């Protein structure tokens, strides 16, 4: 008998009919002889609705009270699913994070799970009862309700699977797996049957929204086999695994798992700064102090003792970053700052890059053939990212998808 943790997302829980459908899927998994612990999200749109309500009173609501409020979305769906399971003749019991005791730190709105009590859940399983646990929430050591950050139910699912030593954590969502790229941009995108944790982590941090990043980190750290599947279409989904020998489309090809992209990019250049030690720290230090996350960084080779310094931030942070940089530029005697928001980032990801040379060259050649100018480049062991003009995003993704043979087998 296998122990499965099944997590159902907001779209899967979006209506009474859908919740009854989820109940039938849980019942079917049990009928196949598995023990099942379920984790659910709030009904789709509900968390947004609650946040909006709080912000209607104060645009910056108290963090503790916001968590108290937005944790209610999942309290509704756990009970609804338990009611639906009971109607089907499946014994079920709902639990909030506090009732399980999903203990977190005190960082409201982005709490981290520290400990989970498994006794009650295991006792239910052994008594033939399906525990239905609220995702996204926990409780701190003083009994305050906390939440884990948007998309946090994925993390609850993985953390529960780790604590229960489950055989698999199944993330049920509205897509039937992880794709080589977003099928809305490239209809020929292919579902991957397997992908490594490392690749999934890169894809998630580079803009693929299938799983919350933290849940992938957690699953990798605790070696929880993770599977992404559709609630609405039966199929094997995508297994996220430690096994490196899963790679791309064909064994003999350079092994690219997928192409990620992000439109949420903005570029900031401090022009004409003196080319001397300490300049990077002088420019980026204050940005870090302002809690603004920097992604790519490029410093040109200096000419005549002067250089340009460029970095990217998310679009929402550009204004703040520009304010900070303007002051720094003045104090350094720089020429000034320039900003751009008409950019996007396109990234190739694959563990196969470690053992295959020439992937970067092939990427650049492919983009050149489409006359797409590359503005910035950054690489890691298993990814290559480029910044290009945002109007070329679709073209860049599609041409790379084709060049690296990621298309669906005919
Ligand atoms: N309901 C929460 C959100 O919308 C958590 C989740 O769905 O994973 O972010
Ligand atoms: Mg989600």
C-alpha cells in the first residue's frame, strides 16, 4: 500500500462541481489501495479577493491580520472537500494548519515551515479516514496564524509528504505536467515525462509558474518524489526526480529540458562611472540595502578610465532602484542613469549543459538568424539566459524550441 499526498490547486477547487470531481479522484486513489492525505488551496480567486478586501481598508494592512484573513480561504475548501468525500461514502476529516500543528516561524506572509506533527494524520490514515489539510497556512509558537507566501499550498503538500515519508507527492493542477516551454507561446511544446529537481528549480525561478519555487527546493532537499498532474485530464504527468539521466528529447542531443521566459524585467544603467575598485559595491550595495533583488549584472570593460554598469530588476522595483541609483550616480560623479522596460529574459535550462559544449554558441546563432539582438547574457552550470527586446519574446522562444529539437514527436 502506497501513501500518497495529493495537493489540489485553486482551479481544481474552483466550484462545487469541481470539488466533487476532486472527491471522486481521491476516492479512486483509495480504491486502488492507496492511503491518501489531501492538501487543498482556496477556491481560485478567493485569496486575491481577501487581500483586496484588506487593502480596501489599508493599502498596507497589518501582516498578522492579513494572514489571519487570507488563511480562511483554505478553511472553507477543506471542509467542502470533507463534506463531498463523506457524501461519496469516504470517511474524511478536515484540518487547518494549526489543528495539524504545522509549525512555522513568525515571518507573516512568507513563513517557513519548521515542524509538522504527523500523529493525528497517521492515526486517521490507519483508521481509514482521509485527512484533508489546509494548504498555505501554519501556526507560530505563540498560536498566531501564518501563511507561506502565494502559491504556498504546493509547499504544504511537499512538506507533509516529507514529514509523512509519503511515497509520492502529487500536485494536481490545471496543466497536465511540466512542458518544454509555455504552450501558449509555442503550441508545439512537449510535456516532459521527467525532469530533475535542479532543472525544475531553475525553470521555476526563471519564470515558469507551474510550481512554487520553495516547494521544489523543499522536495529536492528532502528527496520527495514529486509529480505534477492534471485534475481534469487523466495522464502520467511529469515526475520531478533526482535521477540525472532523464534529459531532453533524444539521447544523442545536447540535453536541454526546457525554455523559460519572463516579461517582468527592467534594466538600469549607470553610465560613465569611474573604472576603479569598489564601484560595483558602491552601486549595488545601496540597492541591496533597499531590499531590491538584482538579477543580471554587466560591467563593460572600461575605456579612458570610465565604464558603464548595467543590471536588471523586476519591473515593479525599477522606480525604487532608479531613485537609489540616481543618488549613487551623483555621488560618484557618473554621467547619469538610463532605464529600459522594453526587455524580457529568455533562458535555456538543462543538466546536459554540464557535459556538452556549444550550447551557448548554438543559442546565440539561432537568435542571430532571426536578427534578434542580445542585450545581456548570464550563465550558470545548467542555464543560459539572455535579455532581448520584449517584442521578440515569442520569436526567440519558438526559434530556440525548434533549434534544440524540443518539439513534440510527430
Ligand atoms: N491560496 C493561496 C494563493 O492563492 C495558496 C495557494 O493557492 O497555493 O496563493
Ligand atoms: Mg497554486
